[in-house]
C-alpha cells in the first residue's frame, strides 16, 4: 500500500511554507493501522515543527535526497525518530522493520548554527534501513542508539552537522555502507552510553571529508566497551585526526583504510596490555588477506543474512582486495547454510547507482536504473547472444543467426500449451487435452477479442463494445470492413464473381462476354442475342471483384472469374448500333463483345446488363451494371 502525503485525506502542501507535520504524521499513523505501508513524499519541501514519529513496518520514501526534503523549523528535537527515545529492555518499546529512503532532512536555521537533535534518529529500532538520505545542519546527522540492532545505513550523507553519524548505547550488529560526510565537526562516532557500548559494527567504503575533529572515533571507557569493529576500504581526508581509539575498545580492524592530509593518522589510547590480536592495523595500512584461489568465490557486492541471528554482513569487492574470509566466516557462523532473509543482493555501478538487485522480500530482480539502462543477455555454447532483454530499446529478443529462438510455456501436466517457434515462425496455443484460448480485454475488463480452441471460433466485440474487423491492402487502405455495430460487410471491390472453367483453355481478357457450353464450361460469345450468356470476365479497367466464389480450388489455370452482379468493365461494339447510358446490352456477333439490345423480343433471356457509360461508335471497354435476364 502506498500513501501519498499530498493527496486526500492527508493534504500536505510540500511548498516549504505550510506546516506539514500533522499531514505526514497522519499518513504514518495510517500506515501503522494498515500493519505496514509506504508513506510517499513527492518532490517538494515539507516544513515541520515537531518530530515525525515512526511506526512498525512503515517505509518513509521520497523522490531523492535533493528532491524530497523535510525542513524542520528550528527544531531542538530530532526531525525523524522512533517514538521511544529512552533506553528500555521492554520489547513493546522497540520498533521493527522501518525504512527511511530517498529523503533529505534539514534544520531550517541559519547557515552558522545547527538544530539540537538528529536528522534521522533510530532508537530502540531493529531491522531498519536508512537508504540514500541526506542530513543537513543538524547536531547529529543520523544515529543508531539505545538498543538498536541489525540496522543498515546505505549511501547516506551528512553535511554541515556537528556529528555526522553516531552509533552507541548498546546499538549492536549495525552496518554502514558507502556513507559520507563533509563539513562536519566529527565524522563517524561509536560511543558508550549509560547502558552499554556499540558492538559488532561494520563500515564499508565510508568517507569522512573536510571535518575539524575526528574522522572515526571509537569512544568507550570501562565498564562499557566497543567490541568487534570492522572497517573495509574507508577513508578520512582533510581533518585533524583520522581514527581515534579509546582505551575500552577491542577487536578494531581497519582493512584498506586511507588517511589523507590529516594532522594525525591513528590515535590509539589503549595500552599494550589492553590490545589484542583483533586490532590488526595500528597505522592504517592495508591488511592483505591471503586466501587460496579455490577457497570460496569473490563477491562483487552482497547483503547476506545469517538464518538464525538475522545478522547482516555486507561485502563490496574492490580491485586487489580479497574478502573471501568474510564469506567463509558467514558460512561458519550459520553452520554451512547461508540464505537471504527479507534482504537483497545488490550490485552498484561506478557511480554507486543500484543497477542490479535481487530482492527476497518482493521476489523481484531489477536490472538497470535511471541513467544506466539494464541489459540481460544469455549466450549459447558458441558465445552467441540467444536471449536478450534490452532496457534501452525495451525489446525482448530470443534466438540469433544459426540458433533460432523458441519460447515454450507448459501446463501443470508438462504439456506445451504456448509456443513461439522461431524456426517455423509459428505461434501455437493449446495442446492435446488442453485447448488453447486467446483473449484480449478492453479497459473495462470485457473480453472483446477471443480465439476459442474448444469451439474453433473467433469472436470480436462484447456487450457494450461492438466488434469491428478491418483488412488493409498493401497501401494501407481498408479492403474489407466487418462492422459489428451496423451488421454490414464492406468490400473495396465492385462486383460479385465466380470462377468458371474455360473451354477451350486459353487466355481470356478481362471484360470478355462469356456463354455456357453444354458441359458447364464457358467460351467467348459469338452469336447475337445468345440466351446462354453467363456473364462478363471480371477485372477489367480499374474495377476488381469484391466477392469471389472460388468453387473448385484444385484447378486455377483454366478458370476465369465471371461477374454475376455489380459493376464491371465490359467489351462492347457500337458498330451494331450506338450505345447510350442506361441501354440494355446483349451478346453480339463480335466475339466476346456486347451490343445494344435493339430487338426487345429477341433480347428476352439474353440480357447481360445495363450500360453505365455511352459508346456511340467503335469498340472498347465501358462500365456496365451486370443484370442477367
């Protein structure tokens, strides 16, 4: 379910002027009442004057961190937060499965001061996600605090804040991926609180830039500790201290860390006795992981969950770096059984755009994104692309030169009931014991086109939407029109003709007058007022038959179409008398020609039709209206 905050019954303005707090909160509460939904904020600036309180299984989604912005009006509290900010071991005080994505949050204060709360504040939150968000001018950009477990921040930014990202007070098993901060005091702070430290934290490809304090601060003292921190390919640049590790920190590993233009690199406050083997790199150098080539597979970028604990492990592969030990560790912790649980496997391009995602929760595979269209290709054993889904052209292509395509769909009994055969260029629907049926519906769900394999019938139209069949010629003109509304059949031809055998065989020109032989074959007329007249050969001039009765289809060589009714061009001879429009015509002594029927007594039974154009001398073709009699 998607709830748009700008639509009824919520009515947020998104103009940066009206107070949209109540409208957005009402949408969040409605999503909670629906046991989870997406609350959508279209592009705009949404002014708020109080914290927005998140609920169970609610997704707060915008159109992008620079497009959909929540602007707090000098708020001293957090802009977006969970409703229970205090630490509590009571399960009822915890919030599960909330998502904030594609949003910007800012405290609308002057450029030189900051609001007193956090931009996005996850407290007592588990299994939550903050994706592609930006916090500006907040005391704390984004934080995971107070027993917040198994949460993920991905592709987030903090700028012009006091602390960019904060994790602490028993916030355990959390992961930050591709997060970045600029123009802040401190970058990433992991600290103890009154109730505990921060344990099992993973940072991947994160960056602290142009800060004045500490880039990565692991701040804990007895009795609370920060344990098991993994930093992979992180960077600190343009600040005072890159990494500061206080005394009560254990198992801090920073693999591939880059420290650039800093006053101090790594400030480790622990004594030698308090350090252990987990602190793998005191000076920020890359720890090379030497794993045999056959010991697991490289992972480009994967979000993996252990089945029992639902802990998150993220790996993003970089050149010359091997993270296969993490893969092995995941399998060991899960007893050799690794799966994705309501998570996703994601691949990013060089601009950190999500271009490939396998989403376990929605059972979808998505390839491509805005500005980088997707393309799926499958090759055969000879390297030929035989299956391709092209996101740029919106085409699906199956088969290639030398390996024709074939699409087959089977029913529950394994019968191929739908097949597109590239070799024979056939489409077949249905199979023995399961007849095919093709149906097309209109906008109101009525079946207006149906090919029924059981009854071998084709039906066009439905009640309230009459059928209409049009057949076009090679020039795009309608040649045949069956109109379901009027019940008429319109053809582009002018006459109704039927094929007759010719005796003897030979070429007969269109417009020739033909008479019957005793055996039913036809020959050119040669006698005047011949009562055996059968009709005129159709196809003369620019007139063609509209209806052709074929009869015997096995012999087409020695047959001609005779116009039995309608308009047709006829060969006439005016030397037997001038012809005027409207004159009755009969056979003449000139072979294959008609003449004016000047003797009414002899014309009975020998009439061909009526002239539609005069012919006062000579011979030639004129249109006539066929009316044998």
